[in-house]
C-alpha cells in the first residue's frame, strides 16, 4: 500500500487493517497488570482514550476532502475505523472500571469540557496537530509496553492484557498517518513539536513508574 510518489510515510508492507476482536472484562481482577501502579496507569489512560480517539476521528474526517493522495486517504479511512473499534472497547472496559471507581465519570466530563474549549479557541494548524501528537504519544507508550511486555504484565494473562496488546499493535501500525496529514498542509512543525516534547517525557515513563513504585 505504499509507493515512492505517495505522501504517506507508513513503511512499505504495512497494511492498516480494521479488526474487530471482542473481549470479556467480567472476570478481570483489579490488579490486572504486574502491580497496582502499572494497572492504575493503564486504567487512567483508558479513561481518557474514548474521547481522545473521538476527537482524532472527528478531525481526520473533516480533513478527508483535502487529502488528494489516494494511499494516504485510504490509510486515514482505515485509521478512523481502527480508532472507532478502540474507543468502543475502551468504553466497555471503562464501564467496568466505573463500578469500582464511580468518580471516573467526573474526569470524563472535565476532559470533554476542556477539549471543547481547545477545539473552539485553537487555530486550524493547532487542531490538525492534535491527532499527530496524540498518535505519537500513544505509539510511544505502545512501543514501550510491547517491547517490555513482561515488565508491564508480570507474565499475567487476562482479557484486559489481550485488549491492550491489540490496541498497542494497531497504534504502532497507524502511527505515521496523522502526521502525514498534518504535513500535507503545514511545513512548520512547531505545534506538533510541542506535543512531541511531551511525548518524549512519556517514552521515559516506564522508568518514572519504577522510581515512584
Ligand atoms: Fe487507538
Ligand atoms: Fe491511534
């Protein structure tokens, strides 16, 4: 799905594919990763993911008419399908989390209000930079999680871990797409760079977690 004339920088041989696996979270225990800190880190991330992915889908859908490159356009459409499936499964896992932590609903509302403000006040370049930065943020965490799987899971195996495995692999698969879309319209990467600096902090997050554990 890649050729030299395309604006896509997704490596050759990677075919972004929408998959729809299902997971049953009913028997997942509270400490589902190696320890409580890692479990709650991923829980907190999960709370923020459905609305973040909804924003990514919303922005990418609005950009579709501006994308002339057929390969990049097809990749954006596939990314939207993948994110739709991720958001749906995270909503399900978050419902299970809310049974144990009802205050999660309050944090979801704060996120929705904050993002509404950002989307209303920010420039177009900043808005298109948001998905590019978010996708690099999630890909950085995904790469760390997959590269140090035993560290994160403690060799446990459950449906929540299977769920994160699937999401992490697809995040790496479509990592480049939103940045490619941004670059079709803006050559300056200042807005993205600000977010990528934040992402760099999270690349080292595994070590921060060890420090605080
Ligand atoms: Fe995702
Ligand atoms: Fe993503």
